[in-house]
C-alpha cells in the first residue's frame, strides 16, 4: 500500500485498561506511521486515557460519562435508556452499558465519517458497524475473545453481522477455521492477523527472581482458581517462590478466600490492575496462563517479549500458535487434572535453571514476529486486497491538511500540560529520571523532589543532562543514594528551570522497579534499611516512596492459625543487631495493655515470634482495638515490625492476612494482622459482630 488511508478504530471505552484497548493502541500507533488514524471511543469515563497512545493517533469520545459533564434533559434521558443493538454482548450488563444516546451518536458518526477503513473491536461494535456502516468504506470486525468464548445467542447476532462486513479478523488460524465453517458460502473475508505487541522499552527480565507472573481480568474464564490450587503444590516444594496475579474483576474476593483457605497468603499475591504490564513482566522468572477457553494472546506475547518462558494451558487455539512446546514455553492439557499439569510444568522450569534460560532466549526471539511493523503490513495487505484502489491513489486521508482535532497522548492535551518523565531503579537503589528533551523549552532544567507532608531541610535538585551518545534527545538526572539521605515519606517529583522557582508538574512515564527485587539493592544488613520506590499516583503523577530506618525489623512471613500469630523476619542496622530483644504488643488506645514475649534472634539477625491468640483475646477491651507490634531492648532502640523492602510502594491491599475467630471475655472476637500506610505491621482485634463475615 503506497498511499495513506484514513483508518478509524471503534472502542467501547478507551479509558479502561484491558487487552482489547492495549492491542488497539499498539496497532493504531503502528498504522499511524504511514496513515491517518483515529480511535473513536463510544464512552469516556476518565479525565485521561490510562494507556499510552501514539503521538500521531487522534483520540476522541462520543459520550462523556464523567460526573461533571453537563447534559440536556433529553440527553440525560437517552443516557438512561438501554442500547438495543446486540443485547447478548456482556457489555449490556457491564459498568458502562450501551445507551440510546451512545447509539445515536455512534450511528451519526458512521454515517458521516470520511474514513476509508472502519474497524470494530468487539461483538457489540461489530453488530453496530454492520447495521449502520456505509458500503463505500471498508467495514472490518475483529475477534479478540475467540468463537468458543461466545454463547449461542451472541454467536447468532455476531454471525448475522459478520456476513454484512467486508472482513473479519481473528487472532488464531484455528479460530479462523471455526468462523469459516460457520459462515460457509458468505462473501465476507475471514482471515487471521495475530496480536500486535511492540518491543518493550523496559529492560527485559534477568530470570533471576523467584516470581511467577499471571495477568488478565479476574473473571471465571481465566481460571485463576485452579492456578491458585496448582501453586499450592508448587509452594509445598518451593516455598521461596511466589505467584503474582495482576488484574481486577469479580473473582477477586473468591480468589482471596481460596488463598487464605490454602494458607498461601505469603506466596500468592493479588496485585490489582496495572495501566501497563511492561515493567511488571521484567520482575518475573516465569509467566503462566490458566485460561479454560479465552485466547490470552496479548499477555502471552508481552511476557515472551520480556524474556519469560510461559507455562500455558492449551486452551483453544491461540497458545499453541504462539508457544512452541519445549522451545519457548510449555503447554499443558486444558482438561483433566489441569492443576497437577500446571504444577508439574512450573516445577520443571523452577528446578531447571538452564532450561529456563534457554527458553527465555527463545521467547524473546520468537516474539519478534508480533512486532507492530509486521502486523501493520498484514493489515495494509488486507485493505489493498479488498480495495485495490486504496493502494493506488491519494485517498481522503491524503487530501489537504489534517483537520485540527484536540489531541491526546496519555489522555492529556499536549500543549501546556505535564511533562512525561520515566524513572528507573538503578543497581544499588539509585533513581534515574528520564525525559525527552523536546518536551521542554530550551534552557537548563532540574528534577526537584518535595516531601508531601513535611518541610525537610534537604530538597533534592538534580540537573537534567544529555543521556547517551546516539543523539535521540533524551535527558537524564540521577538521584544517587550514596549522596542523598532523604526523610521517610512520599516525595512528589517536579521539573524546574535551573535557578527558577516555578515548577512544572510531572506525569509518570515508564517506571521500572525490577531491581528492587535484587537483594543487592538493599543496604548491607548492618546499615539499616533505605528503600526508594518510584511510582505513579492515582492521578498519574510521578512520586517516590521512601523508607529510612537505621534500625529496622523486616517481617518476611506472617502465619495465622487458630492458636497463634507466628512471625519471621530479620534485623537490619548496627544499632539493632547490638541488643537482645523481647517482642511487645501494646494496645494503642489509652496507653493500654502490654503483651511481652521472648524474641529469639540468631547469629544472622533472623528472628521468630509466637504470639498466642488467647493471650490477645483475654486483653481485648471490646469494640475495635489496634495493637502496635515492636521489638524492645533494655537500653536499646524500640523497633517497629514492618514490611518495607521490595518493590511495592503500597502493599496494604496486596499483603492481606486472614482473620482468626476466637473467644474473648466479652464474647467472640476477630483477630487480624494488617499493614498501615507506613507498612508497619499491627494487630487488629474487633468484636465479632463488628468485624463482619
């Protein structure tokens, strides 16, 4: 295709984070190198798009669902009226169901658009495009879920719609065959184009961690329940390995209960959703897919691109077309004793470091075929094959200048908005801040950190300097741990002209924290703990969470049963290691009761604590109470028990421990260890009637 064309992608909600939105953003950016590309979102639910959209891609929404949006009475009524197209799509029961207002505006857009190609990305939009799209532009549907993932009623709607399109694109050849068989004799072109995945900007995995990663929506089809059961078998043999599951969804509470039932709360962590998984894949040694039917194409390729071998169920179609069994990953049957098969495959790679390394190299190499330039070329070939004239003439996309449209990258307007700054943890724990020079006016600029709640004497100002020798215009400032001793707390990051006083806000770019999982990133045990963790705030700004504790007691595992709370950990800091300690639990309210127990510490600074449940229950004052947990030494420091090492800036919803029910003097009560905002470990007790189920 030699001439540019105008291409429109239809998304239901581009302001959410899921595989379809990620795949669309990647493909749109790849096609925008040579074509005029826009993403049209039926609905807008946030102030900015959480995913990075290529700078050449225009993004706009038809209906703004944000609470501050003003509407006429008629628009408000139409927004409350349900949509009528493709009622069997799960969107109709989702958080942002189709509405009459959305359908009216989408139909108007399809009637008036000057695009050469319109691509619909899910069944509801495919049906809408078939019903309202014009025949003078190419109408293309995409299948991201797989035919077998749809119910009979939805397949009926979808097949009728596909028969009216010009093309329908699946992710796998097996799914293509299934659609061809169902649509036999129809003129619609059914073809396969794999998922589009750019090379990661983050450094790849070193393979040296002891972490297995899984990512995707927490829905029944992902079968994370059997993954948790499988990992129970892995943890029994390899207790030093952990599983991190990324995503949000309705299965979260059920998974949490299963993790507690199996006693896996120290090994299996529900991480929540991430806007981008790129920096997270780099933290793993292995990736795992446990889906029963939904093709996990995007997550699979992202993991492989970061150098992770993948253990996957051979769920219908996609995995066996991406993974070469025994070369870059392992496939296990999707039926029968799947938990055992997953556990055996994970243990095989955990126990064979050489095989794991060989597969990691093959995974990186084999993921190259999914790079944007290859996938974009296949779409271009499809467009030209369907409409040869698109490759021979200047079309609407090339006639005259582009229309001026409000442009969004990362969901914010480009002019007068925050500068995007990335941050990478370097060997030893120092931080490197990176920014593209073309985002800043000329002159000398500095990265400035300001404590969020205090006014410490030290406020870092680090000058941005040219980084690298390839002339790509990148600037870098390094906050060196050897030269800066910063107060504990949250520090916000700003940009400021050298010698100036006005600051520019900073939007978080790529934040890489994988090196914090390397034990070498910690200070030597006799120097205490100093942890710097960069992160993106809920609003998308860049910040750094700092812990500074010359004497520290790091808790490494928490075990709870009906009889006792058992803690294991290690002491850090010369002043900490120089004393003999006892464990204390003090009731916070009114300077209350004190529980005192022995705390054996071995020659390496490792300690273990046993706190009987009945001792705490006897001293429970009623209602709700909080107990501070510390190590105390005669003539020495009193040290809070905490969990501050690692890569998690806020682990309160990640490191969640079970509650124990027991009898107290005033009746039954609930006892649960938990973490505070500062990651100090505390013990919560509450009357059973107050603590809930």
